C-alpha cells in the first residue's frame, strides 16, 4: 500500500488525452478515449481506466489500432445501421454508434447499430449511460479476444463478452448492470498481477481442469491458450456454469452474426503466428421509453423495483443490499476527492509512456 500514489482526476484525464494525441489521434477523439477511461476510474473499475492505457499504447504503436477514426457505413435503414469500424479506436466508434442508435430511437422508438472490425472499447457501461441522458433504455455488448472455455471444455475459445444494460429510474442513479459474462475478466487478472496478489477463487483452469491462482502465470498461459477463464457459474453445470456460457454466446451472436463479422478464435489478434487486428464486433441498442409509456411512470416503476430489492430481508444486519449501478455511482465523488490510486506496477507502465512520448502533463 505504501508505494501507491493518488493522481488527481483532471490531471489524469489530461495526461491520457495528451498520450492519445501524441499517438496520432485527433484532439476530439483523444478527448473521447480519455473520457471513457476516466469514467471507468471514477466508477472504481480499475481494470478499464488508466490501468489499460498501456494496452492501447502498445496496440497503436504496433499498428493494431488505427489512430485515425475511419468508419464505413455498410447499411443504414430506418432504425438499424451496420458499420465497419476499420480498426479505429473502439471508444470513438462505440460512442458514435451509441449516439446514432439514440438518434434513431428518437425517430423510430428503437435504434440499433451493429459494428464489425472495431477494437477494445473499454467499459461497456459508458454507452448505455448515454441513453439514460435521453430518457431511454440503453444496451451495449461486445465480443472480446478468446479467453473463456465452454462448459466441459478447457479451450479458451470465446471472450469475456460483457453485457451492459441501463434503465432510468426516479432514484438518484439509474439501474446499470455492466459486467463480463465470465467470473473474472482479463483486466482484473492484470490488476491482481500488478498488485502481486494471487487470484482468490476457482475462476481459471489449466488444460487439465486444475484451478490456477498465480496471475502472472495465468496471463502467460492465457496468451498460449494453456489457461481458460470460466463463465459465470464456474466449472461444469453444478453452479450454473452453462448459464454464463449461454449468456456469453448471446453476446457473441449479437456482436458478430448481425454484421457478418469475425467471431470466437478469429478475434485472437494472431494470424499465422503474427499479430493482427482483433476485429471485434459490438452491438448497441436504444429504446425510447416515450414510445411505450409515460417516462415518469416508467422511472417510478424501475425505482420501486430498486427500492423493494434494497429493502428486502437482509441475511446479515451489517450488510447493505445493493442494486446494479449503485456502488459505482457513489464512487465518483469519493475518487474525485482522494484521487486515482496507482500501484507501483502501473506507475512503471505510465512512466514508460510518459518518457517515451515526452508527455508535457507529467504525472510521475
Ligand atoms: N471491453 C471489453 O472487452 C470488456 C470485457 C469484459 C469486461 N469489461 C468491462 O469491465 C468492467 C467490469 O466487469 P466485471 O465483470 O469485472 O464486473 P463486476 O464483476 O465487478 O460486476 C459489476 C456489476 O455488478 C454490479 N454489482 C456489484 N456488486 C453488486 C451487488 N452486491 N448487488 C448488485 N449488483 C452488484 C455492479 O453495479 C455492476 O453492474 C465492466 O465495465 C465491463 O463492461 C469490458
């Protein structure tokens, strides 16, 4: 703990924006990328904020992400659009796609955009929250490079495929479920690795089905396909592993099949032994509540559901009952005050970027 430092939020945002600009991204797009990353840190999601900057830095430098946004509209028919992201920054493609879905929902009641050939877009929850600003339901899903095994397999053949769904409520915060369909996602393994702490649960297996605990070993084995993350519910069917597996494939289908995109092991970023584009697919949906019912009635019902859940009988007096989106909503003000915690492993990564790109906004 003693070697951790805390970075001021504004400065961290500016640092990330400067890094993206130095990497050849336009000022406007760099602002979008930095905003999605800082939103993750402000929600207390350490795996997808500044902790992920080095991944984007490495991929842009390696030519695996196109810093210049280049979106091709493949189809655009009333409430539906299909885009090709041409390996541009996923955050920028995703933000524009969600905005288009919202614009379509304004006009048609529903709006959806399916995207192929995109890149890692950060936290999925950022995009449905844009729908909330417009009194709409929002949903975003994406496939990801393979790291998870199907029930009864040890082969990491599909990604951590997150689902993010948000609905406005009359509470202080909207309902926002935003999580991977695997028990643990890759970014959290990296967080354990930077902290040099073993993985606590039975969440990751090797090719013999034995549980792995050492995050450094897991990261190497995941790259060589000698380890696999488990879907929500874990190993086998006993604890419902098949349900997490099913949800992940729901995401895979929405993220690949609707846009004639790549899927499963074609997203590994490796072809014929060489690094290549990840070719990710995303799917965004906006639902205009106003076309269905009165917005205030809707918010009240969602709020009532959330309040009832929160007031359900507690297993233990000390433990608070939460609803999805709640903890992260209240993290923001705390983190703005305390700053963003950066452990020594992350400090090292950021120092490399700061020095190599000669970034003016010094954070270390
Ligand atoms: N882009 C990608 O490829 C990719 C892949 C995987 C995950 N992610 C992102 O990583 C982030 C973290 O994912 P994760 O799987 O580690 O999430 P997680 O396991 O931390 O679960 C988070 C979700 O659970 C809710 N939650 C937490 N405690 C709760 C409680 N006690 N009661 C009710 N709800 C509760 C949260 O509000 C949130 O909606 C997400 O933002 C996700 O989109 C991105």
